[in-house]
C-alpha cells in the first residue's frame, strides 16, 4: 500500500508514533541502513520512515534538521541500494516549531525484496527480522525477457551488435571485459543445460536476424510516413533488428522528414523541431522497453505532418493510467531488459523518462504528450501543430537568470499561457494531484509573481502574473459574462477549453538545451488584442457550437475569424468538443477538417 503524506503527518504537525507502519530514524542514519529499513517496511505492509526525529526535542538552532537531506538524492539512493526494485516517495515536512523531518513513504512490495547486504528482512513493528521461506510468498511474476529459449545458443548473438552494446556501455564497469564476461555481467548470458546461453533480453539487444525471427518475431517495429494527416500512408518500412539498431534506423527515418524553427534568445539560438529527437527517442525507448513481449503484435510508429504516434502492445502496466502516469510509482514489465538498458545509459533508472518527455515539450512551448489507453495497447501522440516562441524565450531567460522552473510550475504556466485562465480544479487535473494538494504550489507561484487571481468567491480563477504576461506579450484576460441566448457573440479573441497535462519537478535546460519539435510561430494566425468584451474560454466553446448549429458545420478558420484565435487555440477547442461528445469531426488535419453537431 502507498500512504499519502496527509496520512503520515497531521496538519498540526503531530508525528505518528513508531509502530507497524512507521519507523523513526536519527538524522545521521547511513544510506545503507535507511535502505534496509525501507526494504523491511516494503516486505511487511508498507508505511513511513521518518528521518531526523531525534533532533526535534533539542533547542532551536542547536542542531541541524533533516532539511539538509535532498529528497531526490534519498529516492535515488534507496532505488540503487535495493537493486532498482524499490521506488519511494520522499518529502520534507516542517513542524510547528520550524524543524523539518524527512518522510519516506514506502509502498508494500509486490514481492519480497532483498536488503543491500542480500538479507531478506521485514519490519515487525519494532525490529527488522528475517523472513522465512513460507513468508516470502507470493513470488514475483516471471520476467519474460529473462527466460532462455529452449534452443538458444551463443550463435544467436551478432558480434557486431555486441560491439554496439559495448560502445553504448562505455561508462559501465563491465565495458572492458571480454565479450562473454561482458554479457554475463549484464545478465544476458546465463548457465543453462551445461552451457552459457542467451536470454530473450540478449536476443532483443544483440540477436542475429535469424534469431529474432525464430524467438521474438513480435519485436518488429513498423514505421509509416503520412504526407497528409489522414490514415493513408505513402511510405512504410518494417524493422526487425536489435533494439539499439532499431533506435538508430527510426531516428534516421524521422529526422529525414523533420524540420526546425530557430528561436533567438539573446546571443543564443534554440532550434525548435517538429519532433524533438530527445523526446521521440525517449518515447520509442519506453515502447520497446515496457511493451508486452508475450503478445504477438508489433509496435507501430506513424509519422504525420502534425504529430508522431507510437502504438504499443500491452497497454500501461497495472495501476498506471494517463491521469496518474506522472505520479504513480514506476513499474517495469520487463525488469531484466530495463535493467540492462539502464546500465548501458539508454533509459533512466529512477523512472523519470515520461517526466523528461513532458519537460522538453512544455519548455519549448508545446502541449504535453497525449496517452490513449485500450485494454491491450496504448498509443502515445506527440503533437506538433505549432509552438509558442515567446514561452520558449521566457523559460530560457529564466534559466539564464538561474531561476530554475520546476515541471509543476511549467505545467501551470503553460496551461495558463494557452488558455488564459483556469480554476484550481483544472490546474489540479493538469498536475495529476488531488485539489487539496495544489494550494502550496499555487501560493508559492503567486508570491513570486508568476500567477495571479481573477474573480471572487467560487468564481476565482488563476491567470498569468503581470511580469509573465509582459514577457509573453499577452494582454490581461478579463472574464466576461455568459453570452445571452439569441445574441451573436462579438468577434474577439479567447482560448480553447482547458486540457489536462502534468509533470513533476525537474530543472529547465539552458538556452542551448535539447531540441523540441514544432513549427514557427509566425505561421500561426495573428491574435487580436483581447479587450474587456472578449469571450472567455467557455464562450469560445459556445461560439463554436453556435457556428456548427447555424452553418451545419464549423472549421478551424471559422472559429479563428469569429474569436481572433490562433490555429492551435481553435484546434484545441474543437478537439475538446469532439472529446466531450458535442461535435463530430469530418475529414482530417488541423486546418482542413470540418466539425458538425453530434446527433
């Protein structure tokens, strides 16, 4: 079970006593001992480890408190010391007297974990005690990529692909070992039937074409390029290669049709690409690492002019949804494959790959990735209908001023920049947090002048702060009264309907940072100045429905002309109305499609 911070420490700052679900540790506890207690708690029922409780009774200023411990470093240390099998949530909590404790929220393990020294222990409410074999049940589900095919042999491995792996793993401690020792160190070769034989993970990473066809033909990736946003494709290439070679070829296919727009920020130039290489590479790695290889389906990659779609067999791992993917603890469907890729430096060990995609897209003025789930598959869409160049400049300048924006801050600013205003409930959905856990973030952003409030009482909404609006060239949005029935709304700019997105904390890159996809902002329709009579986001939706009702259908250009929106803003509004079941899309594309009322 996973305990929330509110369950561990009361709003009054009263610490729970040590017991079956809570462990008190001193401030000077070693990382190894902290990991032992975390593993012991995970092997029991889960709970909370409080670090720094011993200094709370001392006079103020007499001792340092747990504020000197960095939560991310503690999370990473426990992850590494548990062999990459335990991910915890770590937060600081300030008590009424001002002292801080470190709360480590430990989930109940899905199977029994080993401590850093190899022992198997559990917390009995007072001590760490050994776990007996009968208590070690249930065991973990079998890792399909760790199995050895019955007729597999060393001949199934391609020496050239093994050399490629070695080149990727130059930072690994095993990189200087002979080939067989190198593969054994990674866990890709295991003794079986009196000989060393490759696992399925070894074949996925360095197998010959014949071995891939024989043992894992489902590892194929089908790439499609579409000249137009409709379903017809003009180019297809089917790839059945080891994962590193797959990534190289897919990057070649995408980059051959990729474009960038330069954005000047002072003396530096940022290249904003239609599809950022760091983003789609992370997305492809996630698909290949976490797909269900027991299914006989291939991964499909569709490259459209306005988006990249990756269709992955197996769906998201249990418990993870598009609405919690940024907050849920990481789950690995193929532990051995994921571990090897992490050791080679291709994927993140701490489960922050999705966060990285969100961060790169948001700080380059784009919408976050969009996940769509089905019972047996998941589709990831990376949209690129345009980008906000002023938002790119704003984030880059903040970085130059050494004011790193966390991803939570980025998502709030990005959403308000797109929509003009949003309620706390809308922002909570975007942050993938309960609404009662957003006030601290929003209050901090208000104090720094990043956002402000509009309206009164239950009608309070959040808007961009004056400094941010000036930096982005935005006029202050003024909420308007609803359009009376029968009246024609005035043609003034507004925003699309709010859309959820989410991110956790992470730094913003420098001006020369990773590329991100998109088209030049100059291609977007000019946005008329917003005045006090301009329609709100809700009114823009009403105008779109009115146009569809009066004309039989509404297009992107119609909504732009009626409300003074950009192409991207009009597209977001129409797409949300389709998702809400109010409109039906006819045709394809961002600009060319028409929309009619759904019967």
